[in-house]
């Protein structure tokens, strides 16, 4: 069987910054492989195109320039949020509001997004809403562990769920549904 649309794919990989000698960003092993239904839009399209038609046991190695992955860092995605947003009863919630913390937020239309706190002043909290890997060239090396037919339940869960569930029922999601 080969990697193609609506197949459940399990793979392991090592993700590095820039090239095969770069800093390791993430590593998944056979005890915790990435499982997803190919072709459902849950992964970067260029990632999927690089593993298309591979078979169980096949190895892969490829680089993605930042513009093909998560894009360049965009200055307009770094904004000042009023400090009052982080206050409870007039005091800053220090469990949430600290430099380096990732904070789930929503935009003005209710869409979920995550920002990293870069700076805290008396009047604002400077947050970066760029993807954490924006601006990075990426290098993947890995292996296809398993390919099988996706069940009707898996297909329905993936196609009817929001992007980002992260639960086993929604294989291929990559964040938080709320």
C-alpha cells in the first residue's frame, strides 16, 4: 500500500532547523508516531507532496524553505495587547502573563490563535502571533511506519472536526478544539 488520499499514515521523523546538521526542533519515534489521514489538509501541502506514493518502510529526507513551510515572520503579527486583558480583579495574572509563555487567545471574530509573550510593560503586553516556526527553513528526515485504510469513523472525525483537536479520535489534528 502507498501513501495516498484517505489512507491512515503513521510516520516518524526528526525535524531540524535549516538542514541535516541543524538544531533538532522535534523528534517522533515509533512509540509516538505522527498519525494522520493523508490528503485531508491537516499537514502542510508541501510536506504531503514529499511523502506522496511512499510505502511502509520507505525513508524520506527533504528541506522546506520558510516560504514553503510557515512563511516569513511578519511584523504585523507582533502586537501590543492592553495589560488589562491579563488582569483579574485589577492585578496581572502572573500564572498566565509571563515572558515566554504561550497564551491561547481569540481574534475579534472569535477564531482561536496562540501568542507568545515577548514583553510586559505597565500598559501593554507585547505578543507574537506568528507561527513558532515562521521564518525557519526546515529539514525533515524520517520513515513511513504504517499505511492502512482509514476507517469511516476516522474519516468522519477528521472531515467534521475543527483543525487542531489533538485527540486520538481526530488523528491528524494539531491543536486545541474548544
